[in-house]
C-alpha cells in the first residue's frame, strides 16, 4: 500500500505540469504545494512551482516612494530651530 502511495505521489508534478499547460495554473500550484509539503527536497518540483506561479506585482516607483516618505515626520527639521 505504501509503495502505491509513493508512486502516486511521484506523479503529482507531472499532473501539475499538464494542468498548467491547460491553463489550470491555480490547481497546478495547489498540487505542487501539497506535493512539496511531503517532499521538500525535490528541487525539480520547486523549480516547476516557481515557473507556474505568476511573478509578483511590481509597484510603480512613485507609489513606493510615497509609502516610504509617509514613514518620516512632515517637518524633520523642526527640532533644529532651537539650536
């Protein structure tokens, strides 16, 4: 029984590849993530998962700059008046 389960688990990356090729990326990602929980050392499956996942969204620079500037006080030089 355990041998059959091991063979079935080994087919999951192939199934995920077929699903990804058919446009079922979400299902392929689920299968690969599940497979990798039980087989974390499988570097080929990790590469396959990274190739199926969409790239992270890139934020425009001006929005990133605005986020960073919000972290600073409006007038950081205000404390220098008393020197």
